[in-house]
C-alpha cells in the first residue's frame, strides 16, 4: 500500500528507530513519537493508517494511545507491542480494538508479517467501505430510480441537501420526478419523522393563498369563522413542499420571503408573529429564471429559494434510465393490476427507449399501465404500445441547416445516418443486433451501412 501513514510510538529509542527504519524501507511514511503524550498530540493533528505502539510507557501508556487513535478514526489499525510479562494488558488492548499484539522480543520477520497483514486488512476495510458507499449511491432511493450520471449526481445532492435546512428549488419538466425528489430529501433528513406537507400553489385561489399558508384568526375576513393554523404550522418540525412556486401571488411572495428569512409567520388578521421550524422545498416546471425576468417571481424570493438548486433533466436526455424504469413499473403495476407480466419484448423496449417522452416519467408510467390493462399474455410487446409511440420520430425535431455555400446532400445524410448508428451502438454497448432493433433496421442493413461509411471515409 503506497502512501501508508504509520505512527510509531515507543519511549525506548532503539525500538522506535528499529521500527522506523524498517517501515521506511518498506516505503511507508513514518512519524515517530517518543511517548503516549506526543502520540496523542500527533493523532490530533494528523491521520494515520497504522499505529504501532508500545503498551508499557512512562506517564501516558499504550492503551491511552489506542483509545485516542480509535476515537480519532475507528478505521485506524493499531498494533500493540508488549513485554512478555504484560500479556494481560495486551488482551485488554485487543478488546479495545487493537488489531494484534506482538510480544517482545520479536523477530524482524515476525513484525514485518504482522504489519503486512494489518495493512492488508486496512486496505480491505477501506475497499469495503468504498464499495458500500458506491452501492448506496447506485441504489438511488426506494422507488426513485436512475442510473444515468445525471440521476446519480441528483441522488448525491439529495443526500447532502437532506442534512441541512437550506431551501431547495427543484426544477424540471412536468413528470420528471420533482415531487419524488422533495419526498426523498424529507425521508433522508433528520426531519423524516416530522410531517411532509405539500401544496400546489397553482391550484389555490389567489385570495386564499395567504391564509392557506399562514393560517388566519377568526373574523379576519368574511368566511373566517374559526382560527386556522395554516400549512406552515402544520409542517412544523417537518418539510413544506411548495409545488408550482411561481404561481404564488406577488402579495404573498413578500410574506413568504419573510417567513424564510425570519423563520416567523403571522396569521391573517393576527398581530403576533409565530416562530416556525419548517424546511422549505419549492418546485416549478416553468423556467424560473424567466419567471423572474418577467416579474412573475420576486428576485429576492428566488435567491432565497434557490439555495440548493436541483434540476431534473427530461427523460429523453437520460435514456439509459428507461429500461430500469420500465422494469420497475412493469413489476409494480402488474402486481397492482393482477396481470402477471414477466417480460418486455426487445422490440417494445426499443420503442420505449427511442420515444421522445414529452410527459417524461409520468407518461412512461401511464403507457405501461395502459399496455398492461389493454394487453393480454405474460409479455409486453410492441403492438401493445400506443400507436403514437410507434410512429417514426417527428422529422421536425432534427435541426436542418444549410450553410451559405450549400452542401452535399448524399454525404450529409450518410453522415447523419452514421451518427445515429454510432449513438445506437454506444447505447447498446456495441451490440449490433440491439442497435439494429433500436433503429428498426435489420442487422444486415447496419453492417452494410457501417461498411459503406468506412469505405466512403477511406476514399474521401
Ligand atoms: N426516477 C423515478 N423513478 C421512479 N418513478 C419515478 C421517477 N421519476 C418520476 N417517477 C414517477 O413519475 C410520476 C411523476 O413524478 P412526479 O410527480 O414526482 O413528477 P413532477 O416532476 O412533480 O411532475 P409535475 O411537474 O407534473 O408535477 C410519479 O408517479 C413518480 O412516482
Ligand atoms: Mg409535481
């Protein structure tokens, strides 16, 4: 293990030096301490992979060094060295988490082997931890799936955001999973046992918005027949999710800003301020910057909301998530609908992977549900999918530009064709049969086109 940092602790100089020389020869980065006190000081300012300490030392002993090392980082491997007479303390040291002990006098080979084993164990431990972290990262959240780099990043941000109380602003087209993000943050946060309260700001009449959010006192306005607490108070100790936040009327936006800044609200018709402990998450499927530019959303409120921005890319920009989502929805919905569908045909999957999904994941979910309800048999196949999906992609989607001096149509089309093939091959990991399915051509056609293109580029 290169760059291994070792701390050697012994109040006996010859021993210290012997160990230090040996370890340096083995290529390790060695720090020496001439006693327990110096060792504990070193442990406070530095981290070590391995600590080798004598047990019996004047003043501060090896057990104290062991404790300090484990306290500082439980991953640190500690080896204790003991005189033959004090094996009892050595056993005590093992109980406290020492990796092993060596009794003096020992042979150089013996200690070399023990150190090598200790470091190997440390390496495995670290590797194991890294794998666990990776697994956690890749697993996403229960019912919130994704393996595209964009989604993995989002999962990471969610975990980080969950630990703070900062406001999160989630943006993304309709059906991309904004509400799922909000719920995941709440579930991962220390507030998970508190309430998660959600309000669609676009669905509340303008005149009722303020009272809905902050509550009102009896008689505050016509129809206010009793005191109400409002959603801020209802979400106390938990999370308040403001969906479609650009729809909050401007008169209420000022009050919202104040609630975020001061962590205080005032009920409609009340004269007192009430402290509230609420974590705010806002979402919008509009372009929020544009809403600010258009004067729909106050700029100061935008900055207060946008402390942690999370943008969900549309499904068509992360197509590698599609097979995962399809499998998930098929599994869940076939159980719910009592229609055991065991597989999705490659042809159907190819169609699902190519479609533009303007309604994103929600649309995908609906398409699967429809296919399960209307279909029969234990496979989801291409004819079971809505005709819209099977229509070739709208040519309007492809940008067509002709340079000033014109172009060679044949060569251009051939280049475009080649790019589609390359993209398909990239997505299928180079598997030509799958790429052919994706592009709805035969395997022979793909092979022929690839050859043709290679020939063309060689000539040209
Ligand atoms: N990554 C995902 N994994 C599993 N299910 C998902 C994922 N993304 C979205 N969904 C599902 O898709 C549907 C739409 O998600 P959600 O309601 O969170 O979208 P939204 O962005 O809030 O949409 P809108 O802007 O229309 O409110 C939900 O049923 C949700 O469970
Ligand atoms: Mg939503």
